């Protein structure tokens, strides 16, 4: 059912692409983050740009107010978070936050904490009281983090949306998600929580063109909203109204009923794709960001709906909360007109089950009815207990305490008696209903009053009303329109008697109740107004029977009651047959004057006959004109069919152009993805190259050390070999000497002790020389092994150098390949842009040709119509001159009659 919300446009500001908007909680400011790296702050009351500054050269994807610190915090594509003082515009802090684009920011409502989400797939928590240190990293998504939202019912939990097609619910105390919601088949780009007092729901939007509502306690999808034709980029639960607001790349902003999930309104401001929506708690303002600027609107009314009974008890309802106050507390105070009253509500507020469009007490103040959203509920006025409910578009109370009527549809009005018992149904066209002494029904440009008991038609007027207001005693009624208001007096007793007699008369004479003549209302300008009701029937005895069927209403402005009584004396007619005005029938008209009057009337009638003949000729001219107009319309239809064919052809061309444009955007997105992948690969290659360079330097140092050690080892080997050769020579000489001595000993039997000792000494020297030889050989083998190991290290290092060179060559080849691919992609994009411009130019040329043809045709039609209007005006001038002459004659006759009446007054 329709919530009947007012949609008021507050601000439109054209700018570069808007990536984020935010509303200040106390000031009338709207923060706008732009793709060109700037921040704009608009005052939506006076529609002026009050602050603007440049943040960086990269797009600013998120910007938020931190009102308790007088800060603006931003996140941008240069991987940084910046903090500015919005009073002085000085930069307070700069934080190197992430390794990729900063997509979103979320400010904790009470703690000094900011959460940031990035394309590096991480969420980080920053504490500004602790010098903006990163206190925690929440790692769990496998793709870009698009939005983060704190839960307004539990500030220690938050939700995140990601391009990995999941929603994750987190707690500030843990870096691991509590649970994950899955259901979208494409990238999830946005989400939001319901607010306090509402259901535990979460809303999300994705690139599958769907909006999903989740119950995060049961971890299930409650509803899917269908309506957008492109990617959904922004979703919001309104904090004050029972509505959901969604934005999409199709350029529309849709407003949905949060209870029935039906579409209430579609807004399109022609500013391109919608990217961001922001609402503020405690306000009905909504900020929306588009490709070409931003818009601010106000939904509904910020004033509460209220009702007061005759005892001074006031009930008002705002945001589904019903509160009560009694004005008797001010009974003993001297209060001036226009003075504001400080009202304190009585007791705790009760929550209404429907969104209230109207709130009304019944006639005795015992009950109060709330109607809105296609439903009504009747409460007791004191305890607010539920007494009755049902479906209704509108609800009004009757003059009886428990009687009421509802407008069930545009063709059905139902009347109830004693709250729940249905009495009768009225099958008429009904755009609105009004309660009071009579039941008023508005349909198009008519207002009709019916009797509550019998539902008989009482009176009808052609004025389109905006309101009907009955006085406390039920006898005076005011009818308001857009430009005027009217006051009527209703004699309740005479009305009841006339209704009874009219019913008898209709039954006897078969008079159709729908043929009753309509009421003509005259606007009130100033002063005191009195209405007089005059039946057109001259017979007094029949005036009661036709009092309702043939009435006309006139308004007379009076300043003196005596003068008014004199003027009204001879035209007064009473509805009651037993009461007749004084001097009824005293008027006598002289015969001569009566004959003169008849002659004048005959002359006036002749003039009227002539005027009627001219009027008939004008009617014939009008009929001819209508025939010509019909022929022109047929021609227009044929031309319209031709235009439709041309437009269809143009639309086909536009469809082809749109397909090309879509292919261009797809190619551009693929190019961006490939470029990003190549950037990542280049970063990885740069890291590998730096590591290889460091390893190469270390290997070169170790190689130099090993070469120096090898040189020293070779010199040591040479020394050892020379020592070994000298020892070998000494050993050989000692062995030869010992052999000669042994031969001499064997040849000669030397028994002298001195000779034996010399021989033993020589043997010992030979033994010592052999041991030294063995030691030197062992050291030589050892040094040879060391030399072999060092030679192997040198060979290994040479192989590593070859691998590094090959990696450098492959990196250079990859860079060259990426450069060639980027150049080719840029060329394709340029070509597609050129084709798009050509198609746009062709489209503009076609539209200009169409508009020129239409203008030429309209000018021709205008000239023809002007000629016909001139001819008709000439005939009208003649007719007006004749009517003026006849009016002069009638006025002179009336003047003479007045003189005769004055002479006949006793």
C-alpha cells in the first residue's frame, strides 16, 4: 500500500563523479567526496558551497564527518587515510593505511575507532587516541572489501561486503569473522543494517541487479527485491521512516515499503549512475551521489501527526511512537495567543503497528484511530489498547461515537457501526472521504455529501476540495480548495425532516435521486458570511418535498444585520410549511407597468433570438472547425506513425551503439583487470629482482673471499710440496746412508759400541723423517679437498649468475610485452571512443532534424488556428454586443420593479 510520503527536492549540485556523501549530525552540511580528488561541503539550507579543498590527485572514494572532533576523514586511491579539521581545513594526520585503494571507512559511534576496507582484501582498525596506530587486522575476504557498516543495535559488531560474493559479520574483539552470508551470484557492492526498534535485518545490493534482505540472527535471506536493470551500488534502511532506498547504475533511485517490500516511488534526476546514498538519524533528509553531481531530498514530513479531543488531551505520533499530553496542566496559567507550550509526555511511548498518515479522535474522545500503509487500527484513547483493525486507504469518524467509515478502494466506501459491525457499503467513485455530520466523498472534481444512516445523497458541488472541516456542534462546515474556502450552515433538524419527506416523495413520484441539481459555491473574500437556501419551486406546499433535490446556495456579505433583514424580507422562504414570512403576497404590480415590463421583455427576447441565431451560426462554424481539427489529428496520426518508424530506426541504431558501448566498457574493464594483474606481476618481479640482486652481491663477496682463500691454499700447497720434496730428498739420502752403513756392518763385524749407537741414531732419524712425511701428505690431501670444495662453490655461483641473467632477460621481455599490450588496448579504447562520438553526433543530427520538422509543422498549425480563432472572435464580439444590449434592458426593468416594490411597502 502507498505510504503517501511527500518528496521534496532540496538541493542539486553538479560536479565531477561523486563517490561518497555524508551528512553532518548537527549542522546543515552535506560532505561530497569526488573522483577528481576533491572534497565539497554544501549547505543545503541556503544551497551554497561553503567549503572545498583538494585531498590528493587520486580519487577520494570515502569521506566521513567526525563531529565530536570537528574532523573530516578521507580514504583515497593513493592507499592513504587523511584527517582534516573542517573549521580551519588544516591537515591533522596522514596514515599509510593499505597496500591498495582504500574503498570505504566506518566511524564508531562512541569509541575513538575507525575501520577501513581496501582492495588489498583486508579490514584494519585504527585508534586516533593512540596516534592512529593499527590495533587489529581483520583478514577473511578473498576479494576487494567494498563497504563496512557498524550494527546500530550492537556497536561491537560490524558487517562487510566484498566482491567475493559474501557478507561477513565480525566482532571488534576478534580478527576472525563470526559467520558468512551467501546468496548473491555476482559481486556484492553495498549493505546496511536496520536501526533501533526495527527487525534484526541486513540489506545488501550486488551486480546481479538484486537487493536482498537478510535475517542475520537466523542467517537466512528473507526477501529479494527486483526492479533495477543494472548493478545495485547503494542500499539504505531509512532510520526514521519505514522505507528502503536503493540506487543503481541504471540512474534510478527506488523507494520501497520496508513492511510489504512493494515499490513506492522511482526517482530519476538525469545525473547518470547513482553511486552512494546517505541518511541521517533524527532527520528525513537523504543525500544521493551520481556521475554528474549530487542531490538532496526530504521524504515525508518532519512534524508529527497529532489529534486533540474536546477535553484538551493531545495524542501525537512520530516514527511509529505514540505519545500523550494533557493541556489541563495549563488551565490556571495566563497564556497569550501564539505562546509556545513546553509539553511533557505522559508515561512511556507506545509503538504503533502501522505507519501513520492520519490520527483522529472520535466524537466523545474515547477512541483514537491510526490509519496508514493500507491499514487502520482503533485504540482506546487512554490506555491505547487495540479495539479494532482492518484494511483501509482512508479512515474517518462519524457523528456517532462508535460509527466510522473507511475507503476500501477507489470504488468502495464502507460504513461501520459499533466499531466492528459493518452497516452498509457505498459503491461510488471515491478519491477521498471526509467525516462529520454528513459523510463527504470526493471523486475527481466533485464533492458529494451523504447521510450516515441511509447513505442517501444530500448535496453535490463541482469544486475540488482539499479539506472539509465541521464545527463542534455539527451545524457549520468549512470547505477548502487550493485558492478559496467556503462556509455552509446545516440545519440538522430540518435536514432530518426533509430526508424523511424526500424518501416518501421519491417513492410516490418515482423521482431519480441522481438527478438532483448540483450546488454552486462562491468564494469567500472577507467579513461575515451568511448562507441562504432557496428552493426554486414557487409553491410553498411543495417546498418540503423538493428541499433536497432543488437547492442552490448563495453567499451574502453583510455589515449591518438590519439592512440585511430588509433585503432578505421579500425573498425569504421557510422550509416549514406552517411558518410563513410576514406580508407574504402583499406585492401588487400596476397593470401599465406590467405591460411595459412585458414589452421590454419581448424586445429582450427578440434580441436573444437574434443572438441565438448568431450562436447557431457560430456553432456550425465550430462544428466545421472540429471536422478540420479531426482531419488534422488524422494527419498528425499518420505523421506520428512515420515518426515512430524513424524513431524505431533511431532506437535500433541506439541499441547497436549501446551494445558497442557495452563492449567498450567490458573491454575497458578487462583492460583494467589485466593492467592490474600486470602491475602485480611487475611488483612480484621487482621483489624477485631485488632479492636476486642482494643474493648476487652476497655471492660475489663470498666468491671473492673464496678466491682469496683458494690463492692462499694453493700457495700453502706449493710450500707443503716443496717441504715434502726436501724431506723426501733427506729421507732418500738417510736411507742410502743407512743402507751403506748396514752393508758395511754386514761386511765388517763391528762390535764397537760407538758404531752401533751411530747406526741406531741414523735409524731413528729415518723413522722421524717418515712420520713427518706422512703428516705432510695428510695435510696435503686435506688442503686438496678444501680446494676442490671451493672450486665447486665457484662453479655453483657461476650457475646462479647465469640464472639471474636469464631472469633479468625474461623480466625485460615481460615488460616489453606488457607495454605492447597496453599500447594496443589504448588504441582499441581510442578507436571505440571515436566511434562512440561519431554515433552521438549522428544521433544529435537526427534529433535536430526531427525538432526542426516538428517546429515547422507546429508553426503552420499555429497560423491556421490563429486564423480560425480570429474568425470565431469576430462572431463572439457581435454576440457579446447583442447580449450587452439585452442585459441593459433587463437591468432597467429590474430597477423599475424595485421602485414599484418600494412604493408598495406598507
